[in-house]
C-alpha cells in the first residue's frame, strides 16, 4: 500500500510538472477564463489533462510503435498544431475587452475541451518530456502500478488547471478594460509566436524529409 501511494504521488507530481509551464494551453486557459468564466477555462485545461494522460500512458507502457510513429510524423503534428494556434491567436487579437462576458458561459464547453485535447495531442514533444521525467524520477512500472501512475498524472494535471482557472476567475471581475486589452493582446501575440514557431519547424521538418 505505501508503495502504491508513493507511485500515485509521483504521478501527481509528474502531471503537475508537465502542465504547469505557461505555454499556449496555459495562455488559452487564462484568456478563456477571463472572457467566458471558470467553466470554459477549466474545460480547456481538462482537455489538455486528458491528452497529457494519454501521452503519460504511452510513455509508461513503453509502446515503441507509437513512439516511432510520433517521431516519424513530427512535422505533420507541428503543422496541425501551428495552424490551430495561429487561428486562435488571430481571433484573440480581434477580440475587444468591451465584449467581455461577465456571466458564466457554459454553452461551448465541449469545443473548449476539444481544443485543449487537440492542441496538446498535436504536440508529440510532450511524450518525450514524459520520458525524460520518468528517467528523472527513476520510475519503472508495469501492470496495476502503471495504471496508478497514469491516474496520478491525470490528477496532477487536472489540479493545476483547476487552480489556474479558479485563480484567474477570482480576479476577472476586477480587471479594467485597459488591463483586459493588455492581457488579451499579450496572449494573442504569444499564441501567434507559438503557432509561427510550430509552422516554421514543420516546414523545416518537411524540407529535411524531402532532402533525405
């Protein structure tokens, strides 16, 4: 039992570490929480948590075929993710603070959840991050222990997104139009940068493949 608890806690720590760095999903979660409220922001994060759990399961089970497939199709994944991010960034930059929805909006939770999954699943580098963390934590599990670890990853990632969206939701009603404009434009430019980088690296990968 103590060993199972240890594996669960390590899984939670791994899920937290993977989710916590502020990247495109973090920025999107913040922006959506400000504009639509806690539910939409958290739904976006939960999509990312589910995708993180999938990659954690692949890394834990050591599925070499999946690893080979992802490694061989990095440009395609980056292209899809880059297009997603650029579209979202353009929409963000066109949004005006006066359009802020002060009431909780629950009508588009499925789309928010799907975006979280899509943007995370099209970033296969996440699985390599998991492999590195597995090595750093000295984790080598199988069977029921692997399921406990993956469950911990989901809990850790979900906890981060709940804390982030809840924290942002607590202050959203106190933000001025000017501060909203700064946050929105900053997030939009950052998302555009992430998307542009993904498209450039995708192009570089396709060029390398054709040259080979």
